[in-house]
């Protein structure tokens, strides 16, 4: 009889696999259905065993965990029926982002306790991702880099930037937005600071280059 959550463990170190398997086998709602020592074996076993969750190491030969994750998610058409949890010693930005972009659901370090790993398995089945602290910071920093600087502006500051793009003076902005000159100057200063620009002329250029125009 099936115990519950079917788990495939993928790691090139047998002791790691056996240690995880031994602990997880004591969990009443988790069943270890197989072990793989590299990415290629992981692909084959994922297709034959159809696990609910795969605990995937990253650095393996002849196929690493990132490539295997990408291939498995492709074979399963990105199905929510299978979740891949990276369990690795590496926290470099390139590996974290590559793994998540390949389709990994959660990212843990091997310093995580067995209890934390089993909990991540259960959360994956509830569609709750778990990221190691440093991995979370990497994701946030990456998102911030991808976001345009003007995403930091408030709605009013964005309106001021739009008018700067039209070449409006402070008096004209004041009249258009029905706010005082002093308030306009404060908004302009905030816009320049957040966009890291030297003057209103550069703000106007930024507005036009980024197609920030009044609707």
C-alpha cells in the first residue's frame, strides 16, 4: 500500500542518499520510491516511478541537476504533479537562478536538517515553495535588477516625471496636479534621487526613453 508522498532522491554521494532515505522512511506520510546518482538516472526513474517530489543535487556527472531538472519538467510539461526540490551545498547566484528558471520548486542547502527537508516536501505538495535564506536574497536582488528604476516611484512622483518628460516647469506641474510649488519641488527631488539622475533635464530624457507619458 502506498504510504503517501512518493519521493525520489538524486545525489552522487551514496551516503547522502542513504541518510536521507533512512530518515524519510520513518515519516508516515512519505515514501522513498527510488534513488539516482546522476541527472540521467533521475530522468529515467522520474518517468518510470512518477514521484511526487524529487530531491535533486546540483553538481553531478555526467548530467547535473539543473539540466536534469529542465529535462524532467519538459517531459512532464511543467506539470504541477511533480515538484523538484534542490538540495545542494552551492548557493552561488548563477546556480540558484539557473535551477529555479529550469523549473525547480524549492531550493535548500545540505546544511538543512532532515526535519526541514521533510517539511519542504510536505509544503511542496501544498504548493508552498521553500528557499534557503541566501537563495531568497538572490531572488529578491534579481527581481530588483530586472525592475525599472521608475517602479520605485509613487503614483504622484510618476505623474511628476510624466510632466517633466513634457518639459513642464514647476509652476506648470503645480497647476496641472493642483499642488503647491513647494510640494512639486519635493516630488522632483524624490524623482531625481530614486532614478539616480542629476537634474530635471535628465529626468525628462529618462521619461521619454522609457515611454513614460501621460495617458
